[in-house]
């Protein structure tokens, strides 16, 4: 399915900027836009809109069997994948911007962003721990 295949490549340039070129003068300017996750979200919208009633029904009355059946379809798996890609990118964007605001080294933030690509909850927890430590050290 083309939209499934497109979701991550559409997000990749933003990940590359944050991880490989965090101090390049254009990276903070680009990442400052709240619209960064829009491209993978376009995949999500293209997948969910034709099935909006079906997906909406499943979300209004969550049922494991119904959700499993929907996720087993190409469009269901694709839209969840696009959702994950977009929201992981949104969270990573916040982490990147917050790291810069706190003066965290890109040598520390970039590996956390890589972790976030593959295992976003672990990356978020790692970043929150580093962020908490930085904030605590500023108040001592």
C-alpha cells in the first residue's frame, strides 16, 4: 500500500535534520513550525477518510475484536502506522526544541531521538529523565 510506504519517508527529512544537523541554522527554523508532522498526517487522512464511519464507530465503542479486525486490513494498519509516524515526529520535534531551550548537547539529544524513532515511549521517558535532571540542576 503506497500510503503505508510513504508515511515514514515523508517524515525522514525532519528526523535527519534533528539528529544529523541539529545546529545547522535552518534546522531550528524548520522545526519551529507546528506543521512538521503534516506530511505523514496527510497519509493518515487519506487512509481514514474513506473509512471514517467504520473507524469512528470502532473508536466510539472500543472493542478488542473489532479493532483487531480493522488493524488487519491494509488501510487500518496503514492509518495506524501513519498516526504513529506523525505523533512520534511531533513528540521528537518537542524534544528537539526543548533540548535546545534547555541547552542540552546534541550529543545527548540525538541518540535519544534515534531511540524515539524505533521505540518512542522509551525515547520519551529517556528525554523526560534528562530534562528533569537538567531542570533540577538549574534550581540547585
